[in-house]
C-alpha cells in the first residue's frame, strides 16, 4: 500500500496586560501658513502581564489500501509556556496635515498623511513542540515548531481625514 504524509505546525504568541503610555507630539507650520503643517508623534509604552506561547505540530499519515479504502493516523505534539513579562512598544509618526476652517460646521476640516514606525519587544519563555515519525521504512519525518520572543518592527503609511471643533 502507498502512503502520503502531511505536516502542519502552529505557533502562537499572546500578551495580555496593562500598563502606561507616554507620548510627546508637535507640529510646525510650513512657510508660516496655517493650512499646511508638519506634525510628529513619539509614543512609548510599557505593559505588565502574561506572555504566553502555544505551539503544536501534527503529522497525518494516509495509507491507500485500495481504490475504496484509506486509513490514516495522526500523531501530534504540543507545548504551552506562560510567564509574567513586560512588553515594550516604541512608536514614531511623521506626517503632513492640511486643514481649513468650515464656517457652516464651526469646525476645521483636515486631511493628513503620515509614515509610522513601531517596535515591539517582549522576551518571555519559548515553547517548542517536536514530533518524529520514524517507522517509515528507511526514512524519518520530523516536525519542529517554536514560538520565540516578540521582536517586531512594523512600518506603515496612514491617511486620515475629518473635522475638529
């Protein structure tokens, strides 16, 4: 009989906590005009809470006995790690804003575009799952999944518009 093997791995990192955020923001008119301004934001956060990592690995073995009969076996392994941890987030935003007074609303209309960058970091405990299938004749099938620390660099571009009283 023939056999077909499938591997699947899942890794998840989750942080739940509370903390403090401090920010500093500013703007500056471009060429002394009030309708166009350059703006910036700096923000830093520290959060305290539970940092958890969950991983799982699965190997499915399908045996094709004949045209009508298929048998399968599933082997799996998993791990869960939870620690008290700190999550640090830093953010910077730089942009350009246009605004004008709308007399009918007694408010200022604005439109803005900005570049954003964020850095997230939390070390935490890593979770690792290993599953080995070695009863395949002369071969061996290994599946290893690890959820490592949170260390993310995020960059993006944002467009927004609205009214401010």
